[in-house]
């Protein structure tokens, strides 16, 4: 993202217009619908900076930008995180890494998930680092890999998450022997992942940590000293910044969210939520007492009521379970009424508001706020899910110091 090159103008009652500021001024529409997510890049920058200050010495900081950077935009977040001092990036699968390469990202990218050995060649072609996660995977990889290849990889140890990784000392010894016997493997890292780092009770965490130390010891016994040894996700690094070996994998806290409700009370650094979601009233009417609203005619007006239609629906990620939730209009919480449709929903207004009035689903409006944590609580889930579930058909608008600096409209891109 070339910050400052483009300037986005938000007009009060219409969609975003993008002004290209080079030579003669060209005006073009960035998107045409009345719904958008806003990503505060300054918040992400500050969150990464605060984490940088928290971890002592020269520790590697890996920005986790999988799942389109938790819904915030992979390339945009990658660039801002790297500017803020991240050293490398992590994604879930190879396609996500290739997408970043195609968008011009040159820094090291680790795929945290399983890359089928069938696609090792592709990983090599795109200069992507893979995760070696079992003896069986290493055996297969060794049989495919040319001796002159340089497959960069991190070795994953399963210390108790039960997802991916080498689980026993015996398996690790055997795996290390295979790695040592093949010149095509480049062991850049060893890592594990905690299952309970976001809980205040740390007994399971301690067990995992101790086992990881032992497993790292075995790797070293085989005369390997991988440059990066890492175990910490956000929760682990926020709670135990001195116990992170020499690298961290920063996800949720980079986006300004607490890894759990429990940890919110004990966070050592401030976190600023970067994501907000907005729309506009596209239709407004006064309905008579007894009128019904939306599919199933489940909502019945108790009196003559102002009802507005908002172009947000479950296909945007605002799922039907949110049908009894609220939105902000003019700084006041108002209820969604009737069932949420695929592309639209209705809200009840305390008075007439004109078409084009801003409606906030997540974020601040005139001193009031709906946080991601509140939405997650309503859905009985974790905050991670909320920005992830906002669909790709919702354009992402990037802001800095309240200025709109870029737009990503995935549909028209
Ligand atoms: N490392 C690995 C291996 C991960 O799977 C994740 C997040 C992170 C680091 C970043 O964690 P954080 O966002 O808590 O900082 N993975 C997931 C997941 O699989 N489900 O929710 C979060």
C-alpha cells in the first residue's frame, strides 16, 4: 500500500470516492455499495510497537496474517506490521503465502499449517518456508526433494495442542536423523503452540513449556542450532514476555484484541481495536402498528414505528444469530428487527433519519461504541471469529489519523 499516494474522500451521504493525486486529478468510485469495514492502520502499528517494546532484546517478531489477516486485509496488514518492526510473516496454508508474494511481499513467510509434500516444489518456487510436522512428512519430503534444493522449514513440536507436530522424543530423534541426512533441508526454526496460554491457570501451559524445552534440547543434540525458536502466541507473549525463546507469533493482539476475556484484566500493554464495520440507511419508512418485518414475519410493530433498511446481511457475515442484536445510529444503540436477510436487514429508529445516515455495526460513533468483544459475547464465541467472518464482499477501507488512505474492494479488484 503506497500510503499518501491516494486520498480517499468520504462524503457524508454517499460511498467512498478515490482520488488519484498524480497529475490531473482523476476521480473514481472505490466501491458502490453502502457497506464497508474500516481498518485503522495506526492502531495496528501501535499495537505491534507496544509488543516490540514488551519483548526484550533482539527477538524475532512474526506477524500472523492468515485468514486475510483475521479479516483485516493480508497485504495491508503485512506491510504495516513490517513497517512497525515485524521481521517476518506467517499464514495458514500455501495459497495464502503465494497471494502475499503475488502482491509484492518479499519478506520471509512461514506456512503454519500442513503443506502436502506434493506441493513442496511450489513452496520452493515461491520462496515460502514450510512447517515440518511429523516423521512421515519428513520422509515423504526427503524422497521428493532434490539434494540441491533449499527447502526452508520450521519444525513443529506438538507439546499438548494435539493438532500438528512431533509428539515424542523418539519420533524427534528419528526425524532429526532424516533432516541431517538430506542436504535439501534448511532448518530455520523449531516451534510449538500452546493450548491454554489465554487462561489464567498456567499448569497445562507449564507442562507444554517444559516439554518444549526438552525437545529443543534434542534438536540441539543433533547439532542443529536453528536461528528461530518460538512458542508464543499473543497470550503467551503478553503474560510471559521473558519466556519466549527468541521469537513470537503475533496474531490477535496486533489487531488490538485481547486473546481472552480473562486476560483483558491483566494486559501489560494497551491494545487498540483496528477493525470497525459501517453501513448507511438506504430506505426509511413509518410502518403502522401491527405491521410485520422480514422473513417469517416474526417482528410485529408494537406501535407506528420508523423502520430503516440497511444493506448488510448474513452473506456479509452478519449472521442471522445477530437478529436480536443492536447497531449504532446517531450515537445511540437501536435494535435490529426481524430476521437478517442475505443482503439486508431492518432496524427500528427512535425517529426519522434520512437516507444515507451512517449505521455502525462495530466501532465508535459519537461517543458510543459496539466492540468486537460485545459481538462475540452475543454470539457466544471468541473475538477472533468476528472480523474473520466479515465477508470478502465487504470492502476494506484503510484509515490513518482519521484520514481514509486506501480501499480494497475485493469484488472489483
Ligand atoms: N501461531 C499459531 C500456530 C496459530 O495457530 C496462531 C493463531 C497464532 C500463532 C497466533 O495466535 P494469536 O492470534 O492468539 O496471537 N491460530 C488460531 C487458531 O488456529 N484458531 O484461533 C487462532
